[in-house]
C-alpha cells in the first residue's frame, strides 16, 4: 500500500504538537508498516523550513522511510482543474478543516464579512498527487479533502 502524507501530520511529529502528536505518530507508524510512505514536492517544500539544512531534511525523510515522489503531469493538471472549480464555487466565509462546513465571521467595526483564501493551489496539488500516486492520504484537513477530493481515502487516525 502506498500512503501519501500531508505536511500537517509531519509537522505534528516534528514539533511534538501536544494535541495531535500521538495520533499523527501512530498513524504514520501504522502506515509505514503497511507499505511505502510518500510525499509530494509541495510537502517537501513546506517541510524544508523546519530544518536547518537540506541535508537534515533528507536525513529525516530517510530515517522515517518517506520517499519524495514527483507529481505527474496528470496530477498537476487535475490540481489545476479542481482549483478552478473551487475558485468558481468558493463561498464567502471560512471553511472548517475538520468537517468542511462554511461559517461567516463579521468585522466588529464595519460588519463586513471577513474571508480568507484558505485553500491554496498547493492544497490541491497535495490532494491530486495523493489521488494519482497513492492509495490513501494522511491529513488532518479531512473537511477540505472530503469536499474537493471525494475520490481519495483520507485518514488522520488509525
């Protein structure tokens, strides 16, 4: 089984996040035992800022048996297509990363809706990479992936 890993799962482990460390470590260990762990070039770039050098990043990936797999043209094209659909359908407000529900937040001063471009094209690249190069994706952003990548199995716990 090939398992793609999103940045947030690895950051939970690297920074020993109090809330998510145990679950993220357990899910990584379980899926590492079941097959190959892979990351996309986007995850690689997002991880790079956590290390003093590229050598340390490569050592971490080697120690954890995580392999960098470059995105195919098909995966990149799919990311662009889904990003385009997201941009057209995007609702005002903020989307919960856990359940996918949209909520609105208003400015206390002028009552305007506060919105953010929460999902960047990089999120779509991670999802399409997983869909094209793996059997499932480990991520805490289940709400996002359930909304835009219903065709990939997403796990964040065993």
